[in-house]
C-alpha cells in the first residue's frame, strides 16, 4: 500500500479506517506500507504505524514498513519504539 502526502493528525483516523478495511477484505498474508511518497509526519504517524501493526497481527497479516523517513525514524527513536517497527532492510 503506497501512502502519500502528509501523514499528520488530521489524516490518521481516515487512513486507519481504510487500512482496517483492506486488512479485513484481503486474503493476503503480507502487507507492505510504502512511505516513500509521504511528505510530512508528526507523532500521530508513529501512533498509526503501531496501531496498524496490532491490527495486522489480529488479522494474521505480516506487516512490513518500507522507506520510513528520517523524521519518523527520529520520532520512533525518541519514543523508544524503533526496534518494534517491522522495517524492510
């Protein structure tokens, strides 16, 4: 799933609903969130990723995160959750 634009507080709730529908509708075992086209982030973007991780697990879907920005990686480090994120190598 390619995400684009700003991933800030105002976009998180609708995006989470969209991802939840995708997880519920899919028969896929894997989901990759590609953040390479995301422009701006705030701490709610990290909260979204953590929530998507939980919901993917509940649906039996393996989540991978691609192209996490340095800004979002910095927020994850400050929050001490970097090691929890399923980042693509």
